[in-house]
C-alpha cells in the first residue's frame, strides 16, 4: 500500500527465537493497526494504536506478543520465544479519521 | 461480537459473466461493512464500504454491493468479469468505527476463465 512500508518482507526464524517486525507509515497517520493472516484465512486483528498508545490490544494472542509505537509514527511488533504456530503474514494498516485504511504488503514470518 | 461468513471459498466464472461473491454478517449493533481485494504479494485494497448511508454501494473497478439488513447480507457483484479480477476477495465488518478492529471472512478466491 502506498501509505505503509513493512520490513522485512520475509523473515525466517528458528523456533524459540525473538523477532521484530517493523511498520513505517510514509506520512503522518493517527491510527495504526496490526493484523495477522494465517494461510487460507482472513486477517485477524491484533492491536490498535491511536497516536503513541495502544488503544486496544485485545487481539494479541498471548504475552509473547508485544507492540510499541513510541513516537506515534513507526511501530514495531515484537514476538518472543517464537513458535511454529506464529508463522503467518503480519499486516500493518494506517489511517486518518474518515479515510480508508491503507494496508502494507505485510511481513511473511516463517518459524522453522 | 461480530462475525462474517463468506459462502464459497472458490468461485469460478467465465470472462464477461456476472460475478457474485456472497457475504453474510452477524452483528448486535449497526455494522460498517467492507469488501477488500488482495492481489498476490500486495496489501489489501479497499473495493467499497457501507457506513449506513445508501444501501447500494458502488466501488472501484465496476464492483458494487448491496446491504440487506433483513438478510444480514452484503454480497459483492460485478456485471461482467474481466481476467484481471481473478484474485482473493475478503468481506469484513466493523462496529467500532469506520476502520477500527475489522473482522474478516476467510476469503473467496475468484478465478476467471477465458
């Protein structure tokens, strides 16, 4: 999507390792969302930021998952002690009020 | 909690034929409804959205969808399929605001035969 850059595009990691996935809005956006899309499924909501704060983290599956957005722009999704079940495409989306959400191309995470 | 059911994980049509992708939703409050398209290795792109205004919503690339409250449906249609329409389509519902906390269906893969 034109509004969001996600890095890396692909990440392969070993089970038990720590990973960080980055979402970089190209221009200023108030709201930022993380979704996870498993193979053959639709995206599932993980967490929503309004500015710097996590307004809703109810979609994070467990305490191994954490996300930050310290300056209200770039966000990092952090996964500790990765498991094979964490393998998925992690999508970031941004928007401003009353505009459509721009989704990034995603980071494909593979845990081996 | 809201949910979305997309009927048919795979729909196949001939080029020039009508496209009909089915979506039913469940929501305890008036919903916002969306259709997204996802091309391989690309982000989700919004086709159209319903936000309680007109029940017939027109989107990009000739697609439209009709909100039917009595049937809890939001089916996506296009009068004439084009080869470039072949990809994955997702229906989504939100009750917390226009883009907030979308709940997606499992998707429907559209193939277009020449």
